[in-house]
């Protein structure tokens, strides 16, 4: 071994960002196994690599004991004291046993280990880099597409995969296209880091608004929730932590410039921005925009279900095309929403009253009675 190996390790550290100490440790461990296989399997050895000079030496390691049980691993105190009067029971003594022809084997082994560790370390560097980008937006270049994935080249020449469900249904992708994607998942697989990206994830909408709206980026305006049907329409609930700042107007921007920038990036996807409020009834009303809501009636038997009354002429508007407006409002608010025309108010109120009465008059089974019933069932 020579300074060439030392220079190679230094170059790898500078070019690949791989610590030389990591490679040295792996080389030493591999050379130990190589020595045991080719020279003396029974001997307890240690390999030391001089990172400055490039020299490799093999040492037989023996522990100082009173009586020897393992000749290849132990040395008597009497023998040790002949070497150095300072040795005591339990000390380890190293005897150099480097074979004369060990250099060639060491060179071959070191080359193999370096190649292996370079691959592993490179994968680790890539994983560490992109795990920090999870849920962040990156601009990539479309590379190719097969039956399973659309492949995107990210900065650093890292390939990312976009599943079919993460591709916008209203977009077609051509090789060389520059697109913004959300890093949705990073997996550290045996064959190397696998980066998955998305154009349909709701988090992409949030990140795009953060880039366009400084008040969202600094937290003055908070995006509370997003319901999205990618490529078609999104509903976004926002709240202002500054009472003097209109959250919805801030998101829209002057003459709609801010929201339009996001719409353009998402190939024309419509954006409904509504105000979030702690009052669930008002929040539900806001979420059903652009429809006018007359009343919100909560289900007495289910605290996450409501019936919403709207003017008869706005029923189809409230429900939306193929039920989209109601569906997105339900996702945005977390409530099951049943939309009824205002003309059915009496029937809705009567139905809610019946439910409330049934709940109030429902028989209560005492714990011991219930236990007896369960026991009889099991019998």
C-alpha cells in the first residue's frame, strides 16, 4: 500500500463528500477477515491503516491472563512482564504479524471495499439530502415515462418517480418539461434512495401559496385545511392572526395576482379560498361558497354531521357538478354535510326532533345486566 490509497481517500472525501474515516474503518474490517481467511483463521487479529503514510499492518491481539485457556488470544502475565514490566492482568498486547505478501491482498481488498462503500455512502448522502426536502416543492425536468411512473430529474441529477395517482389528470408531460413537484416520500431502499414526487398532493397547493404570499410564509395568515380534487378544484380555509388583515384578500392578492399565479402553475385548477372560523356553523357556510346557506342544523345523534338548508334555486349550485362542491366542503370542514332545499325545512326540523327524542328515550343497559347478557351469549 502507498500514498496512492491515501490520495484516493482524500479525493473521495472532497468529490463525493464521503468521510475518509468511514472508508478506513471498512477497509480495516475487511482486511481482518481477509487475513483470517488466507493466513490464520484462529488468530485474534487487528488491522491498522496509517491514514497519513498509507501503510497497513496486522497485529495479533492477546490479553494478559494468569493461566492460558485460549493460546491464540491470551498471554501469561509472566511472559508479558518479560516484554514490559508495566503490564497487568487484563491488558491487551499487540504483536505485529503482517505477512510479507500481504500488500497485494490488501490492495485488492481495499479496492473492493472502496467501491462498495462509495456506493453505500453516495446513497446515504442522497437520502440525507432529499429526506430534508420531504413535503417541499422542487423544480424538476421530465425525463421519461413508462406504464408505472413518470420520471423526473431533480437537482443533483437525482431521479424521482411520480406515480399515476400523483399525476394531474388535466396535464400531459413531455420530455424536457420543467415542472414543480412536491417531494412526497423518500425511501432508503437497498438498491438506493427512492424519491417519490407528486403534483396532486394537497400540500403542493400550500407550498405554492407560501411561495406567492409572504404572509403565509411568515405565519401571519395560516392555511388551516385544504380539500383538493387535483386538476379541477381546490378549497382552502385560511385564518389571519392579524385582526387588521383580511386572510382571503391577502391570499387572492391585488387583482387576483397571487391566486392566479398558483392557478397557472396548476394548469388552471380553480381555487376557492374561504375564511376559517372557530364557529363550525359559520365555517360550513363559508366552505359551501359560492352557494348561499340559509341555515345549518346539527344532527343531535352525530356531532360531526349536519343538514344544510339552501335556497331552492341554489340547490344545484350548493351541491355542485357531480357533487363536487358539497364533497370538497365536507373534506375541508371534517363534517358530513347533507344539503336540502329551504322548502323542506319543516321536514328536516321534524326529523331532527325525532332523532333527539329517540336518543333521549333509548334504553340504558346497566353494566352488570350487559355483562350477564354477554355471558349468556358466550354460553
